[in-house]
């Protein structure tokens, strides 16, 4: 019969996401989903910005569903890809204040998430 007793964190087979990590993951996904909805609603669907949003959302959902993705590298890579896509957009098209705030917020949330996943 399998041993179902709780194990100490160091013995766990898969990394757990604490409450802070879970909240940050959900918040960063919702911020980026809201950004996509806003782009579409105001008829300014910018492919580079939306691609960055999709990368972040995919990483967040993946981290919530797949235990092997609950590592600091995942939000760091997702944030880096998103930031590069957004910087290319800024250089080629410029950006408004709200866009800059959303990019900064996403970057900060992903950095905090990566920090919360460190052991």
C-alpha cells in the first residue's frame, strides 16, 4: 500500500507553488489577458505586444498545471521573451503611458514570481 503521509518539502517529488507564487502567477496571467482584451476592444491589436502577452500567459498556465515548470527559470525566460517583443514594438511604433505601465507591471510581477520560486 502506498505511503500517503505528507513529506517534508525537501523530500517532495515535485516542487510546490506557495500561496504567494500561485497568486502572482494568476495575477500576471490576468494582467496579460486584460491587455489582450484591451488591444482588441480598442481595435489596436498589435501582434508583437499580443505575442508577448501570449508567452506570459502560456508560461503562467503551464506553471499552474505542470509541476516541472515551477522553476524560477520559467518566469525569467517568459519575461525576457515578452520584454524583447515589447521593446521591438516600442522601437518600431512607440508606446503610450498605459502600455508602458502594463509592460513594467508584467516584468515586475514575473521577477517577483521567480523570486518566490527560489529555494
